[in-house]
C-alpha cells in the first residue's frame, strides 16, 4: 500500500526524501491506481508502476499463464482494459515510469518465454526463439496501444532480471529487448543474497557489474535503473552494511549510467522458517551504511529535470 504516512516514515528513517516510489498494479485488478499516483505526485516523487499481466493472488509465483496469456493480449482480448488504463494515465498528466512484464527472463512469472515456446527457433527471425519473440510481440503491442491513446507522459522501463533462469542462450537478456523505440530506460533487478539457503555471498560486482555491461551493450545512450536492488541480513555469510556502502559509494564512478536505484525495503518469512530481511534497518550497521551512502549528492532527493518530460 502507498500512503503518505508510510513514505514520510521511511524519509525519517533514512534521512532523505525519495525521488522515485515504486508499487505494483496487477492486471487482475482491472483498475487504474489513481489514489497511489496522486499521493506520490503530491509528495513530489515520480511513480514507478510494475504493471504486471497476471491475476494475483489466484496466480502466484511459478504459475503458468492464465487469462492474461500473452497470445490473448496480442489477439486483442484485453484491448478494452489497455485502452482504459492508457486513457487514465494520460489524464493523470504527470510523468510516470511503467515497467510492463518485469523479469521476463526468469521462470517465476507467467509471461516468461519459457511458457511460449522457450528455445524453439523462430520461423520469422534468424537466431531468434519463440519464447522471447512472443514476449516482445506482446510488449510492443501493449506500448503501441497505450501510445495510440496519447499517454506520452509514460516513461517505459524495460526491466529484466540480472541473471537469466534458465541460463540458456535462448533466454539471454538481450533476446527479450524489444528495440530502442519501445524503451525509455533500461532497468534491471539486482539483489545480493536474499535467502539463507543460497550459501555463498554474492558481491556487488557479481550482482550488478556483469549485468551492467550487458545492459550498456543493448543501447549506448539510454539511462539505466536498478528497478529493484537490495540484500538480506546474513552476517554469517557476509556484511550487508559493506554491500550497501560498496554500491552507493562506487555507483557514480564504476556504474555511471545508472541514474536511478529503487531499494526493495521488505522482510518476509520463508517456507523453511528462515527470515529474509532486506529492510534498510535490518541492523543498525545496515541502516548507517544506507543513510551515509544516500547522503552523497549523487543520490537525489527529488527528480532532476534535464528535459521538460524526462527526469534524470
């Protein structure tokens, strides 16, 4: 839930205001998130909407495609909803980031290419595969339809997972790239260790560095966003505080095209009883590292408008 009180509590916790506030809007709701957007815009940040074609909680993690099957979208079965959403977005008027079909190169979402032919060679494209090609066709279809309704205030974030799973050539991040005309920002999910069962500690360079280069190769100019980033508190494996500080201190020098980063501030219990605590205040050391890191002027408290309709 997005509330002004919750945003202000987080501001107080970390000692700085937020330039971007993210939340999910699932297709199963068949609604437009007016209330959340108005709260965020009145606060002074830019919304980032994870606009996901599934029907939660009926469809959950690792579920197969349901009524929002990509082929059904391409066939026009959801045009009414798309048009409604686009019209409402245009009426909202303020800039907003939208990530449609995030982490498509992972098996855990029903819009993954694994459900649409996976690595079967495409008949229409050399060195292309049916799974990613179906996703790209649906992605372009949705964006074309939204744009046709005049919702030019949307900044489209193409949002992949850092590591492809399954790790096969057909499922590589680049296979899902729909082309520069359909992307305003290149986005990625990049986490350190999230689960105790993962074992080995994942460094910042392993979680972000390798995949940063892959994103840069997709387009030489577009800005990059860590649309989700964070790390769990597992002191027996590694230092969360050091991990946070390492990225926030090095970002401007080692990853200069990253112009936005959205921390995943969440805590949950896993099926085995273990706790995944990604919150910035999972320990006093982690909170101190986060507060000190974002105090750097490189990390903005408000969007920087270098163009009339494009924030940095």
